[in-house]
C-alpha cells in the first residue's frame, strides 16, 4: 500500500525551511524575489506531488486558497515560472532536496509514491480557446520583449 501524499502544509513548510523562511513569510502578500521564488516552487511542488491535475482550475484554486486567496491564474503563472527556473542548477538541487525530504531521505521519486489519477478531459469552447490563445500570445510577447531587452 503506497504512502499517503504529503499535505499542502507539509510541502509549504519543507519549502520554507529549505529557503530559510517561515511559513508565514512564504504565504505573505509580498513580491520580494527572495519570497516569490520559493512560493512559486511550493506551488509547483504542490501541483506535482499531490497530483492535482484532474480538474486543473479546481486544484489551482485550492493552492491559491492555501496561499491567501490567490487567483487560479496567478497560481498557474507561478507554476509555469517555477518550472522555467528549474534550468538553474542550484535551484534544481534545492528543489530535489525538498522532494527527497518527502521520501524520508531515500532517493525514490515522490511523484511516483501514489498511483497516478486518471486525467479527465475537459471541453474547450471556441470562446474559451480564444481567451487561452490570447493569454498565451500575451505571455509570448512579454517573453519576447524581455529577451529583446537583453
């Protein structure tokens, strides 16, 4: 019988500890980089470790509620940004240390500690698809603008 996955509180606490923050600091409404990056990492790990993918909006809402009522789109943006930051070796090592903390010190991958839940397909209406594509285009334009400024 597989172990139960860790709670949101446990993931946030482990992340805060790895980054030398208190849980209150991690959940605080601040845009300081030294807090935002660990918060984004915690959101990414919550989504990854807890397998919150059956109903993405619902799961993102749960994570947002945990972090003081953040909107599900803010959580999604944080997850995407955290995944992008994993290219930085030092940050990737820190995230791996958090993952190992949940596996009781063993090297096994905690994302495989419970059987994966089947993902329910969801319908995308034309209007919803258009809004999603517009959001993607906006994000790509922003990224392009930031890269062009270098």
